[in-house]
C-alpha cells in the first residue's frame, strides 16, 4: 500500500487531509510539526510527503533541506502546502528539491491530481531504474567475461612459450591486446553513461554544461571521422561534408557524440558501403547527420532505444553493451539539443544530432 506522510501544524487541515487519503486507500502517517515530520520520514520512508510551508520550530523549507541531505529520503516526492505561492516562494522550494506546490485553499480534485502525478512520476523513474538494473545484470557480466576469457586463454597458452612458434605468440599477444581494448572501452562507456545520468540530476551542473562552447567542430568531426575510418580500414567508405560553426558544447562532449555516431555507422555497415558525415547550420542550430547503408533499425527498435540494449544479438554477434547511441542522445539533450533516428531495416540509417549555436 502506498504510504503518505502529512506534515501540517493546523489540526483541522491535517485531519481533513488524512480523511481524504485514507478514503482513497492510502496508508497515512501524520506529524504536527516539521521536527516530528523529519523523524517520521526517516523512520518510515514514505512514498510521498505532503508538507505545510509555514510551521513553528521547523518550517517546510527546513524539513525539505534536512531530508535532502539524507540519501534514504532525498528522492521521496515532496509536495508543499502554502497559503501563498508567488514566484520567489516557488523558486526557493524548487531549488531545494520540491516536486510541486498546492496553494490553500485547494480542492480535493486538485489534491488528488497532484498526488497521482507525483506518484506516477516516481513509478516511472523506478521502472526505468529497474529496467536499467536488469539490462546491466544481463549485458555487463557477459561482455566482461568475454573479454577476460580472451585475455586469460591467450596468456595461459603463452605461459609455455617453448611449444609455440613466433607467429603464434604474436597472434596471442594481439588477441590479448584487443580483448584489453574491448574491456577498456566497456569500462569507459559504463563510467561515461553513469556520469551523464548523474549530471542530469544537477540543474547547476547542467546550466554550466550548456554555457560551454566548441569553436572548431569542423576540425573535430573531420579528424575523428578519418581516424575511426582509418583504424577500421574503411577510409575509402568515408564521405565528409562539414561546415565551420561555433557550437554550444565543450570540445570533449562533442568528441564523445561524434565518436559514438561514427563508430556505430561503421560497425553496423559492410566494408565497401558509404558512411556519410554531413554538418550544416540552419536557424541558429548546428545539425550533424551520419548516414550508413547497413543493417538499419525498425520503428519499434528506435522507440525502445535504451541503455545496455542491443537488438538482434542472437542473430548478429556484436561487441559492446549498446551504450553508444544512448550516451550521444543524453549528451545532446543535456545541451539543449536532440538526437533523432530515421532508418529502413536492411537499407540505411541516418542519425541526426541538433545542437544550439554559441551566442
């Protein structure tokens, strides 16, 4: 049963709230002041907190501040009740982490709608984390084990070099190196994705992120594209058409996006088929498009694009845990842009990233 904590010093208001919530089959906990409310929140870990702003001893802002410093209570949805809710009050509450405001007097309908919206959002977030955890559980151990088996198997054979020819030793050393590189990329992408998701929860860091700029995206895109194509032996397949611009993203973040898009385009297309990298400027927006004539994706696969997810893995043996496009997509969104995909299965895929130009 969903558990809701009500922190309200006015007895009549508190009792009315409890009556309504219990009639809606919520389990309720009540506190007559902020100090008691903090203790109850920490002891019972409710699914949602409804808290008055103006209270003696410890007001609603103080309650929210204390709970936000405790990892166990920091993510509990928090609704303020207030007799006034001007922009300054709302800004103060939202900066502390409040999820919503209800201005007294409010109707039962308004209260119900606000509670359902907050609980729905909490369920949505929980589902995303559950899906992510399940995907990690399936994908990460498999990828790590594959790389480690390659390293251990080859190194074990090399422990008895007397039975091996020089060429065999060289091939095994090369296998160890490739497995190590694969494991390193796996680790880097895992850490990169974690960093991006943590960044998304901090408005101040997101704002700072969006104030960065890259003045030479043409050079970054061209150099990275050629480097990846050359490494994969597909220099002849690369077709570049990039423009000069100043983009509202740091060089390092732009490099991450470009690297993931170009790498994916080559990875999922055959040698001898073109990979086109085009950048344009339209209406104060920088647009990077990467097109390949490879495997393609269905509409359902595009809609389900998520972390640690690779499509048709049983049909296609593919290294990695499917983080590349997700990282690029999240970075674009954090910088006020977007990533879109258009694809025809078995024919072509175009991934397009839009980013704001620097002011």
